[in-house]
């Protein structure tokens, strides 16, 4: 039979099982999203529609893959934490990473029109890449999310200042960059307040702190786990503790599959 | 600065560079496409719209990634061959695999409506996974594609027979399976011809032999490489030889980005 | 310069850093030691000289590599546990494994004559191989050593019974094997006691339970850590706890580099 | 049974099979051999006894492992080339590397007294480490050996010049280093000839070009392959071609296991 003659090529496949009993973290990133956001007129410094679409796509991933207990998003990236004990695809790395990336990408294109109703699809297909990282302990997981959230803060403070100078201050991008160069957080905060009447701490938390999706076990009269959009302020300590312990909580209510059901709180993601 | 304090978590990232100077083959597969094709009423045993959408998505991948020299598709899977010397993403495995999978998935959802005009998007987001395999020599590459094409043939002959028995022969799926069990290719061919007047060798080549996308260098008065849909009969020998050598050919013309421009030949992919 | 022209070959070297913050376990095994022990007339079922030479070689390894906190030996194998935080050779796998194996092999040949004084060296060079395994938590480390110690027990009880039948019982090896086939521990214990007057529990612990080398911090008036031969009964629970925590203990005395200084206790290794 | 309860720890072992059909190169290096050679009064700049012992150890490795077709040694390092098709230990990396390193180390200690007859063993056990590198094609293999041989030349020319200045020229090591700093090969050659009457090209090839062990198939009336010490001048081109093709040659005679049988030619290794 022809099949057997050629099937030796399978011996070149390598086993890529990830070490058992450590946390698997998959992070995806938009490719060329500087251009993509410009082409689609994303609001500066943050486009809440785009962030909510990211969150929707992330929720789709978590709805499919039960072993993801925590998601964290900012800008065009999203991080997904799998429970330590997951045996998804026998922990094969390429299978896990490619599935997460494909699920996310698929949902991003699919739900685009729900967030950008003027167009039924983007101008061209968006692309994300992804990678897996292993973390043996809760401490590193907590610090991983603290790292991403610190990054969110730093980038957002810079971007908020930059676009205030450019859009309200009528500066050239180049001049704005020069003016911000070397300033620290305090100076940016003061500048925003004094020159543009922007109280940075009042900016929506989704911009300052990113978005969190936490899986929580739900009361026994409900039929499955829920993915809970959560106050980003609580990252990283207690949040990661919850995610890693995956504790039961009592009051979980929101149905998460339709963007219209998000709460009205400024700092809860769609 | 907060960043530095947490950034140690990056030390847990592992380098995943693929060995230089060997062929990289990335194969993607639809996940749950048995259900997906049933939900979307794909024609049995083959849905030419679905295959053409696969080919369109594959062409999108090859348009973005110049180092892919050959693509081969069948059913819900597609294989992409990178040239030996590619330094795409410094040959980082996760980056390469996740980008190919994301590009493919994105294009599949994006171009859906061009192939299934009754609906603007599928009923739910489709998902693909992917993996990379390394092949040191042209012999293994040729045998890899021979393996996939033999698989195409075996599956298609079985499926053609099965659906002839079920749809034309009014057999139950179970009875059809029993009848086919243990038959060889010759017996299936005879059965198709005698009972259903189907000359298997006249079935479109895209069904019997799969789809091929070959990148070829184009005449110097044209401005870039072209991805050429090619007669699948020529796989694997001379085709792989061409792909691996990436030879210059003279007559390449078709613009490949719009499905309407496919030729009328029955065995050229869309 | 000639060097630069060829140095591209280094790009084919791959990074093999082991995940940080997990336990590294290196296990070495004698190759062809069935033949090696026969050629050198090792006593059956256990040769205390050979075991003490193994222990001496293991101690040499631990004297060189400070980050090994626990060693466990049985027959022709030895396991070495590195502390979680070790950065030895930047955790490069091949470097760690090959160094441990080379140190062990070198010491085994070097100290041979101290344990087999009739010959200055073995009849031919002995060989060991090795591998590394990662364990994220103390539980797995404890169970790893429990696994090896259970193996020691099972093998030794079988071998003790087998050689009693062959040497004292004058059975053929084949007949002894048949007689033991299907017997459980209790039956072997009874047989040894009733037929050969051997109280299995009185056999030296080094045979029944293997050898342990534990690194312990020593009182501050001493100048470096000590590697303590320890009662094997205490494996695995408290022993691994000690090793993984690397606690300070008060009473550490023995100088460990010369085999003559071993205690006379039956269950303390040389 | 106790065994099964703990055996789950084996699941943490990872598969480390090397890609099929590429050359495996294992290079070993002495650890701390600067100190080791000083402690044992190795002659400067080269100690022929030490080099011959290295060659003997390498030959022991090649006698055990039939799939090594070429060895190249210089100073305290040795490189071993496996044939592409080797399936030794199912190409498991740790097993291959650790076995080569252990074999080499064992033989080095074992045969020490044959090359340093004043002492039955070194002052302390010597240690080597090792690593594997994969090379897909003959070109890279050839360039790998060219790289190591260029390294041999550069180091030996420097060392020869340095020790001429120190031992014959009565310079301090520091002054010798300063004098050589920035000189090219030609200047070193001239200096050696004019100041010390040393014609560098007349120095034994084993010092200038390293040692080569080539496995060759032997005439059919002989019973196994032979490992042939070969003129180092022939590296790398034809040598690697021979090794990689493993061609049959007619006239191979020397029995290689005893150092006394080496030829008197200056450029043939012991």
C-alpha cells in the first residue's frame, strides 16, 4: 500500500510535550497592528471598540478551552493562563499555541462587525502570533501579570500624554516625543492635569490597567463555569491567587457571550 | 522602575529556533471540521466552494510569507513548504507556526462570503491547528507530499464510493460502510463504474489529487514572484524539485488574489 | 581571518537551557554492568565493595558540584538532585548531564583500586550514561526517590531469594527463576527464613534500601558544607524535605573523602 | 504494588530524539585542563604524551560506537562525527552525549599509566563535558572540521611563539604576551625562525594540525572496520568526503588498540 511506503516521514515529527505540573501561559500579539489600527481609524490613544473586540475574542478562547483560568489583555496582546494540571492535547506545545491563536484570530474577524458596525469586516485580514511560556510557581505567574500590567500603565500614560500634546496641544508628533523624552510618571501626570485638565486617575481602568477575564466556578444550580470580567485593580495578587486556586465563589451572574451584556462600570471590560 | 522588577519572568521563555538549512514544513488542520462541514451543508463527498476557500486562504498565507515555496491542500488540511534557507522570524518555531495558522484562519473567515454568498459569515468561528516538521533533504520533502497526496486519493475514493452508495444507492451509512469494508481500490473503481456509472478517473483532479500552489519566479519585467495554481498531477516529483530549487520559469501570468480569476480547467484550483 | 569564515557552523548549536526554578534530577546508569560485574566477580546478590565505590564516585560528584543536595544510589545507578535555584552552567542540559557523568565515571575508575585492591584498575573501562529530568515540586521529588527506593527493595528481595536458591539451595538459575515466578514479598520473606535461615529485615540497609548522600549545612566554625551519609530508612519523606529545604543541622562531623572513614554502622554507606 | 504508585514521575521525562538523517557531531572538552596540565607538568606548548592519550581515549570511543566515522582532536578537545543514518540509542541526545563523554573519560583515566608511566593514575580525576550539534549537509561538516583545524593552527602558532619567548627567550609571560599582541601569522613565523631558529612548518603535524581518526571499511578478508590514524594535512575536504561517504579502501592494516603500534611518521597520531 502506497501509504506505508511514504509514512516514514512521520518519524521526523518531534514530540513537544510541555513539562507537567507547571503553569502554561500563552501570550498572543497582533502583527502589524500599528498599521492595522491606523487603517481602521482606531481612536487615539485607546479605542474602546477595539479593546472590547479583543476581550470578546479572548472570551471565545476561554469558552472553548476550559483549562484557561485567567486572561489579561492590553492593546493588541492577550495572555492566557492554563491551570497547572491541564492535559489539553497532552500538553503538546504547537497544538496548544496554534489552537489558541487560531481561536482568537477567528473570533476577532468573526465578531468585528459587532464592534465596528459601519463595516462588515476589516479592510484586510488581521494576524496574531503566539507563544507559550512555562511558570513553575504562583509567584512567577503573579509577577508575569504584574509585568504586563505595569507595561499597560507605562504605555498608556505615555500614549495619553503624547496624544494630548498632538491632538489638543497641536504639537507635531516629533515635538511631542521630544517633550516627553526623559519625563517620569509624576511629570506626565502633572503635565496632563495642568496643561490639558486631564486627571489621569479618572481615565477608565480598562485603559490604565488592562482587561481581566477570570474563570470562576459558579453556584451548583448553574450548569457550567463562568468567565467573569473583573475589576483590573485587583490584579495581580489576589486575582492570580484566585485563578491559580480556582476557588468557588458565590455571586457570579453575567452571561458572557454577547457584548451587549457588559456592565456599566467604567472599569469592567465588555 | 516597576518594569525591571518583574521582567525576570522573561527568563522562563525558551529559545525555539529550528535547525538551520533544513526544510520547514508547516501543516495546518481544521479542528472539528466534521461538525463544521455538516453545520454548513458542505456537499458530499467534496464541496468545491469549501476547497476553493481553503485554497484562497492558503494563497493569502503565501502572499504574506515569501519564503513559502509550495502549498498542498486536501479536505480541511494544508501543508506549506518553506525554502531551506528561510530566516523568517529567525526560524523561531512558535512564531512561524502561529503566524501561518493565524493568517490562514483569518483569511478563511474573511473570504468566507466570497465562496458562500448566502451568508456573510459562518455559523460560528472555525478553528485550525498547526505544527512544524523539519526535513533535511529533498527526498523526504517529495515523499512527504507523496504521502499527503496518497492520503487524498485513498480518502476521496472511499468517500466517493461511500456517498454514491448512500445518496444514489439509498443505503444507510452503516450498510455502506460494511459494503466497502475490505475492498481495494480496484473493487471500488469497478463498483462506482458498474453500479453508479461514475468513471472515477474523470472526477475533477482537485478532488482526486488535491490542490497545489507553487511559487515561481516570474519574468524580470514583472515586479514580484507569483504563486501559481498548478496541475496536481505533477506532484510530487518534478513539482517538489521545482519548489525546492525555486527555478525561474517564463510564463507566469495569473493574478492570484481574487477567486474570480481562476482558470476554467477542471483541475486547477481557484 | 580563517576563523570567521567557518564560524557560521556555531549557529547550528541549539540552546538547551532547562526551565528555571524547578528541581533538576540527573540519573546515571552503568552500561553493560551485568557483564562488568560478572567479569569482576562481584559478590552476589550484592557486592559491598562495588556499592562503596559507587558511593565514593557519587561523593566526588557532590564535592565538585555544590548545588547537588541529595544523592541516592542502588546497584549500578545513582540519582542526583540539584537545588531548584541552581544556575550551574546557566542550566544548560548537555553541560550539566555530561559533567555529572564524566565526574562519576572518572572517579569510579580512579578510586577502583581502593575498593578492589587486588587489581590496580578494572579489566576494561566501565561506562555510564545519564539523563536529566525536571520536577516542579517537592511532592514529585519525594515520589521520585520513593520510586527508586521501592525499586531497590523489589530487586534486592528477588536477588537475595534467587541467589539463596542457587548458591545455598544448589538450584539451577532456571529452576530458581521458575520457583520465584509469581511469588509476592511475603512468600519470598518466608522462603528465605524457613529454607535458608535468612531474616531479610536483618540484611544490611545499604542492600535493602540503597545509599543516600545528603548535603547539609554545617556549623559556622567549619568552612564548608558537608555531604552526609545518612540512614536510608529516612527516605523519602523527611530526607527530601531536608534536601529540598537544605536546612542547617548541628551535628555533622565525618570527613567524607576517604573511604576508610566510614562508620561501622550496618546501614551507613561508605 | 508500590511501583505503580510512584511511577507517574516518569511522565516528567522528555523525549530528546535528534532529527533523523542529519549528521550528529559530539564535541567533548576538558574541564579545568589549564590547571590539570600544570599539575601534571605537561610539556609546553604541546605534550605529545597527553595528545596520544587523548587519541587513545578517542579510539576507545570509536571502537565502541561503530557509527562514529571521523574523530578530530586538538589540545583537550575531541570532535566525533556520527554517520547521518545512525540510529544509536534511537538518536536520544542525552544518551548519545553522555555515553561518548563517559567512554572518553573512562579510557583517559584507564590508559593514563600507559602514557605517563611514572604515575599509575593522575593526581586527581580529570573531567570532560560534551554536547551534540546537528549538521544537515556535508558542506557544514567540512566547514566544522575546517573551523576546528583553523583553531588548532592559530592556537598552536601563538603557543609555540609564546613558549619560545618564555623558555628560550627568558621573557616573563606578561612580556611575551605583550610582544605577541597584534602580530599576525607571518610575523610570528618570522620571529620564530629568526630569533629561535624554529621552522614552524617543520613542527610535527600533530601539533600544527591536530589528530584525525578515520573509520574505513577494510578488505573483506578482515573481520571488522578499522579506525585509521590519518595524515592531518588531508583535512578537511577529501577527509570529510571520505568519512561522510564511508568509502571502502583497500590498504588498511594497523591494529589500533595499543599505543606502541603507532608509526614513526611525524604526522601520524599514536
